[in-house]
C-alpha cells in the first residue's frame, strides 16, 4: 500500500510538472530507487529560483566527514509539486518544504529521488507550490570530505616535526558546489548566502564574508556566523576550516586584506600582502570601480589543483602562486605571484581579467624604476592578434572594407596607433621607414611588405635605438608570429634579430632568445642532429657576450634578474663550459654545507639541474625534496630531477608522482609536463599517460585543470605525422571518455602547427645557419 501511494503521488506530480513546463516531459530516466525521475534535462528547470541560502556546515577533521543543513528561500515561477536541484555524492537525511512562515507544508516525510547521471535530486511536495508565493526548502545532509581537489575536500600538510595536519577547503568551479550542499548549481541562479560553520577550538573558519559573531555551543565546539553575502553564483561560494596564521593590512578605501598560510610558512605571506594591497588600490583608482565587499582573504591551500580561484572575499591559491620566500624565491617567482594575484583580483572587480597593466605598474613601483620594463613582455603573451595587410606602391594607409581591422602599409615613419577612424591616412612628406602600433599599445600584429621589413631590418642594424625598446621587442614578436602563420619567411625574421649582439635592453633580448630557444627545443625532440648542433653553436656564439657578463647573484632590476635566469639556464643546458663549471662549483658548496648555505635565488634552479645529472646529485636532490618546507623550493628540486638524461630516473620519478606519497597528487600533472619537455622523456611521459590513463582520470576528473595540463603537456611535444597519428589513435580508443574534451582538439592542433612549422621552415633554418656559421 505504501508503494502504491508513492506511485500515485508521482503520477500526480508528473501531471503538475507537465502543465507547468511543457518542455519537461515525464521521461524514461529512472531514479536510483527505480521510479521515473521527473526531469529529463541536464540543465535545471527555471520555474524554481533560489533567493537565499541559510547554510550550516560542520566538518569533522578527525572522522573526515561533514554534516550540514541548508534552508533555501525559493521563488516559485510556475505552479508545481516538484523541486529539482543539484546534489552529488551527498546523503540526504531529511527534506521538507516550508511556507513563508516556515511552517511545514506536509506532516509526511518527503521522498527524495536521486538521478546521479545528471547529479540531480527531486523532492515531491504533496501540496502544490503556488506561483508568486515564498517557500523554503530545508535539507539535512552529510558526506565524507572529498579525496580530490573539488567540492568540500580534505587537504593535509606536514609540520617540521613530521606531524600530519588536516584542513577542509572548498573548490566549486565549475560545478562542484553540489558536492558540498544541495543547491541550484548553475551560474544563472544567483542568490545570497548566510553561512555558519562549526569547528573546534584549535581551528579557524573562513568564508566569503566577514565574521559576524562566534557562539560556543558546547562539547568543545564553536559556531562562526558570517555576514550575509552579496548575490553570487554557487561556484563562488567558499568556506575553509584550518589552523592557519595570517597577516593583514588595510587599503586606502578601507578594505581589510589578509593572507593565510600554514603556521610554519607564515613568514612567506608578507610579499603577497604588499602586492595585494597595492594592486587592489590600483584597480579601484584606475577603473573607478570599488571592490564590493568589506574584506578579502587570500589563502594558500597545501593541496590545490589550479593556480588560484577567485571566490568572492576568499580567494584560494596554490602555495607556489601566493607564497614568497625572499631566501629561496627568484625574481620569476615574485613575478608569478604578482601576476596571479593581479589576475584573481581582476576577476573580483571586472568582467574579464585585465591584470597586465596593474601587474606592470606594481612591478615598476616596487622596483623603483621609471621605465615600463615589462609592459611589452606581458603583451607578448596576449593571444588575440589582428593581421594587417601588405604594400600596394602608394604612400598612404588604406583600410580594407572587406577585411575589418586591416590596412595596407608603405615604408614611411608613423606613430599612429589607432587607424579605426580614417579610411585613408596620407602623409605630407617622404620618409624612409614606418613602424606601426607605436610601443605595441594595441593588441594586434602588423605585417609589412618586403620593402618595409628590409627597411626596418636595416634600421635596427644601423641604429636600433631609433626605435624604443618596446618597438624593438614588438617587431621581433610580430616577425616570428608571422613566420608561424606562414606569412613571413623564417630567414627574414632571423635577419631582423641580427642586430641583437648590439642590444642592451633586456626585453628585446629575452624576446629574441625565447624564440630561438623554442625552435631549438622543437628541432631537438625530432633528433635532427645537424640543425640542432648548428643552432646551439650559433646561439652560444651569438649570445656569448651576454652570457659571459652575467653574475651569479640576485643583483639588479627585475628585468636584469629575469634575463640572467634565462640566459644562464640556457647556457648550462647547452653545456657551455664556463657555465657548467660555475654551476658545479655552487652545487658542490651547497651540498658540502648540507644545504644550509643560500644559493642565489635566480640561478638556484639552474644549479640544481646541473647537480642532478649524476647519480649522487639526483639522489641528494630527491632527499632534499622530501624534507623541504617551501613549495617553491620543492618545485625547483622537482624540475631539476625531471631534467635528468637517465630514463630510468625519469620513470622512477613518474611512479613516485603516481604513488602520491613523496610527491603530492597536485604536482603530478606538472611533473608529467616537466618530464615530457625533456628530450629524453617526452616519449616516456606519453607512454606513462597512456598506460595509467584510467588511474589519472580517477585522480583528476575529465575536464579538470589537471587532465588539461597532462594532455597539453605531453601531446604538444610532438611534431611528426606519425606521432600525431598515434595520439589520435589513442584518443579514438577512449572516445566515450574524451569526446567532449575540447583540450584534445587544442592539443592535436598544436601538433599540426608544429608539423607545419617544420615543413615550412626546417630547410630554411638549416641553410641560414650554414651560411652564418661558415
């Protein structure tokens, strides 16, 4: 009789759903209890809208479980008996519907239908919910803390004494809020959140909003009650229970900013606070947009998959993206921390990230320089480019009506950066050359005709200071991007950078060196020995003066230090004797001191890489990796270990990464990439991914940051049609798993680009090098 009543209720509900939404048929999909589920679509119905979540959550860091309750104020748009929302891996203990006075609509226990394939649950109300009325959905639930990096998950860290401590943290983007509480987990369903968190005396609780009050509830438990949040999507909700320490400061507009880290890494939080304060003040002033919350916490999570996450009021970071140790971290590490903080802050104020200007200005003020040293360096990585047309034999710039954002270029001098208004720009006097997009203020690429490139190449050779360093760097960037696009011959671009032996500014040097290095790595992996040897020889000869004048120190401006790091790393990788000798000397001194002396931070990774090339050095670095308390230092150790030319050591390293004990699971994707970029390890890494694919998917769900990094990091190392065919065959064999992974298409397209680049440019490179070296 009980089963019959349930079925009758269900049939009545089916009728109500159909009458309220014609697009939600009584489908054939079955709930876990065998009854039909009342909603067939992946997206939730739009006739129930959440208004306000009242959430209580209690993570037990001993049992590694959490329990909670949520009372959701809902707005009913159409009459219905069914409430459909998201839930994943949660045990629902109680479900009830309340009226606007919070009285129960029914004295019966409400059944909850679960449809795991869509991660949805449905609650049936015997009384029809009427359009325009206010109701509350109340649910009690529980689950284990997740083992991965999504939902409400456990994270651990070790103290110097070797004690393992546990914390609980959230990561909900894109659709994992449903793993922590039943909710309407789609960005369109914005609502307010009132959060209460229960925790023990030795822990603190954090959420999006400031703490309103703490109440002692007995049995050693405290309940932290937070202010009501602004309206936001479910993926931006965040809460953490931990034992971290913090450092705090106030912006000029009264925003309290705090940086949190594990207690023994508290000394690594100070630079992040300084950067966050200045960047926030810059954003508010520059864009005339005030940050909408009274506080902002930035917290370094020991187990974290992506670089950072912009939860409103409580941004979460990988430790290497937030913590800076002046005794260990390099200029590049400082730049990375600054850029990640700037990127996340931009999410909090702007529709899309615009962190480059802010990071730029902060670097200038922090290093006390009045030159925009890194502006072009950042712009190089902007992916959106517009191609401009080629010479027609007139002395004017003509916009093309058939191709927007294009124009024709003749050889004259011009400082115009905006050609959107006039159709034709005619100059009144004869000039010898033209450089468009002055200082690369516009995010597009300029292509000149043959006469134009010749004139600019001659200008750089005769007097490169006639152009600003930004213009010199942008010309190099434009030229090699046009080579990749098949619009400019490689030898013309190589001729353009022929002036670099006279270059004194770091940004153009970094730009030219970076392209040559990327070409070398591509050709080296194809084992094209003659071109590889000649390119290495050319680079060492060409940049010898730059290499030899580098000091093995941390002196100089940020750009000086960046150049030193790149140049010395490349020189040692190319087995340049003076570099190897100095690196070995520093490494031996460091080992003899049992790792107690401080190496120059900008060259420490290069020193470790040289030391890792013999058995004893590799073993020592692995030992130091295990005991280091600084993730930035551990990352340098891991990179050095992955640079070994011994395939057995690389295989052991990958297995250690898979085991997840010495090397944390969060670092496995980056480790696979490190091995893959090693010429000895790129096939090894790919074979490892194929062999352990199912295990990797268990650790990192499809579509996750980790899986994307693993696929891109291994696949894009390839550059032959045979390798491309093998990659395609593998992904065809697991079509059901990866059919919707856009990253696979991106990765294979990159392989195709590598193949195309070599087919177009390899012989040109071979001939050009032979001519220069002879």
